C-alpha cells in the first residue's frame, strides 16, 4: 500500500507510520512541527518530512489511503486536496480496524489504567514468546515501537481511547474497533471539552459495550458501581466477566500478591495497579495463557513508561513521576505511593495541564485527591489556560477546590522549581504527577539531588 499521514508526528501516528513501513508499505507524511522522540524515530526510518508544513502536491491519486491525525484541522490543505480527489481518508482508529478486520481484536478501555493493562498483557505475551499485533500508548521495555501490524498474527491488542477520532470523524476512537474481547477498567468523567456532562461521557461506554461482536466477551471492574451497572444492564449477546482487586500485602516497601501458590513479590504497587493486574489476568486467560504462566511473567513487569516510573532513589528517599492528571488517577496514585512508603514523608506535586483540569467548573472534582500527601503542591501555567481559550482560574479557586489549607500553588515554573529544590528529601517519597513538564522542569537536575 501507499499511505500518506497528515500530522505524522503525533505519538500514535508516528508509531503507526513506522509499523506500516516495517510491514513493507510505502509511507509518506507531513506535519507543521514534530517533537522528540517522534522526530528521531521517524528520521531513523527515513520517514521524517524533509520540510515541515502542509503540501497539497504530496496528495495524488497514486495513494491508496490517507490517515488523518487529531492534530490536523478541517481546513488542512492536504486534507482538502485528498477530499477533492476522492481519496479514501481514514482516522487513526478507523485505519487500525481496517488492518485488523480478520484478526481477534482485544480492546482495553476505561478512563484510567488502560495503558498499564495493555502493557501488562503485552509483557506477558512477550515473556512467553507469543507473537501478536498491538497498539499501546506508552513505551514498554523490550519493544522498539508501540504499534505492530502483520499479516500472520491472530490477535491484535488495542488500547481503546474514548477521545474523538479526527477533525472530520467525531466518534470516540474505541467505538471503531468492534472488539471480540473487551475490558473496561472504570469510568471517571474526563474530556469535558467534548463530553460536557457526566451522562454524556457515560453514554460513550454504553455504546462501546454494544460494539462488542455477538458472542464476544467483556471483563469489567466490578468495584466501579456505574460500570458494573452499565455492563450488567447491557442486552448485547456477550459473555461478562467481573473482576476486582486481588489480595496483597506490603512489607518493607515491597508489594506481595496473593496467589494460589502463596505470596509473590511484584515490581508494581498500589491498589489501582493490583486491580489493573486482575483485569490483565482475565484477558491473558481469554488469549490462552494459563494462570501459572501469567503469574510467572507478571512478576517481572516493571510498569509502562510515565506510569509510576521510578526515576531516582537513594538509601532513604525515592522520586517517582506519573502521567496522572485526572482526579481519579491523582487520588489513586497518591494513595499508592503513601501505602508503599508508609514510613516516609510524601511530597506530592500535580500540574494542571489538560483542558479538563484547567476548567474552573471541573476543578471541584479534585476535592481530597491530594489528602494522602504530607506536603502537596499544584502548578499551572496561565499561558496554558490562555492557549486553551479557557476562563482565567485563580489561586483561591484551586485552594477551594482541593479543600486543603496548606496546599502550595505555583504559576511560575522557576518558583515551583525553587520549592522543590529547597525541600529536605531525606526519608521522603517525591511524586510528580503531570501530562506536561511543569513549564520546563529539568528532571535530570532534580535526579542529582537523590544521588
């Protein structure tokens, strides 16, 4: 195939482009700007555009398909040319479905934990040398790229995002995959710029359950009341498998998972990650991995990139960063670190960076999310609020939302950095939660404080 990518530099798009290139397809692409690591990865494969920008002359009738990324707008010159020529234009998820129509599609959805669960499944399969196709949203140890497509593999595992597919396809991504095997990890209101009420958001998961093919299955976290009700009420002719958090203990900073053969030490920690593990176990069993083999493999799983990632440690202190930004994730991650390091002081820092988190009306959802921290700080950039064309938010709005009198609030990256470096890190766990970088925080410099 000859495939052109409009907005090839996206984190998902560039991985798909490389996957097609590795499969032997002819791939071209355009973008107005490309950041690392996408830039280096595309360059290594000879796929990096020679000049950034949009060039309608790249769009010809010789193309078999055009894949449109979320970064591209409706008036993109290359998109307009493709429409004029009547070319087949796919959104990212639509194209993945076309590539996997004849495979067993395993789709992992939910407001939180889907990247971790997908990564766990891939780790188990990789550990036991079971080849499969996949798409996951984070870098995983042992994998060069995070999309793989082949002609011969029976299974494809897809991380099912509920956000919109493209500027001209306003369906949630996970509505397009039509899974044979599905999982939902939980529902916590997010993406309020697209789903302005919780009921709007909840409806997307109801629709997802109805997209599961007849005779297929769904595994679901029964500890989420709304999810449990939604799945059990569905009249779709599918099998339903509830799961919950397994028994575990924490001793001297090590988490032990209870198994039929006794307590087993694992690398990950936190009740939310143990819940994720239970979901991953169900899916692996549906894919033919027995329980003993699952436990053997999962014992060596260290986590997905940016998900409770340990970036520095010394004999008394530890530093983690995490992608957590939604209220449910912030609360679960903070609780997990405090439980794992009961005898250490916890400094938890959160950057409000996404559209939802910077919306004044949504801020109240963060009530109590940082209560497990001994010291808590919030950083946000007024520039980010302006760029997203949101109403200005104030210190007092944030303080009132979190309902924590000693909460430190920063809008200047240098002031936030000074707050961090002035802390005594002895006998301390530090947790940095963000989908951004705190206005340019140098993590390598911070790591030196733990050497």
